[in-house]
């Protein structure tokens, strides 16, 4: 299940359409560059709530992947628990990767 998400994130990074780190991602959302905010499974609930708030302000989706930060880091070669996708196509593909199995939680989506 997570393999497709990890593969898409790797492609996204190679295309230069992935940002990492909370501050960088929030800034991208505020400037209208981010199309999706993505959190690792093991970030704090407070950080995720803040991401949901920022995504809501920016009018973009926010998702919490059921993938730990370490695995995300290996896939995208970014050591960060918060990622921002800056390409609409990649954002849509990530959200659609497991749409049938997605579970709504706290205003976000579990991938």
C-alpha cells in the first residue's frame, strides 16, 4: 500500500517538486506554491493540527501518510516529517494512490 506513495514521492523529489521541513512547507503553502502538505505517521499531533490549519488557510489538501519519517526520508532523500508537493499532478496522484482505502481523520486523509 505504501509502496506506491513512496515511489511517487521519489519521482516527485527527482522532478524537483518536493520540499521538506515544517517551516519551508508552511511558507510554500502561504505563498501558494504547495499543492499538498504531507505528514509522516510519527510527527506530533500538534504539528499535524498546525499543518491542517495552514493547509485550510491555503485551500490545499493535507494528508498524514501511514509511513514513518525514516521510510519517507529513504524514499525521497529528505530528512523531514513534513513534506510539500509543489506540482498539481503529483499531488493528485498521491491523493488518488489509495483513494478507495483512504480513511478520513481529523480533517485530513490517511494515505
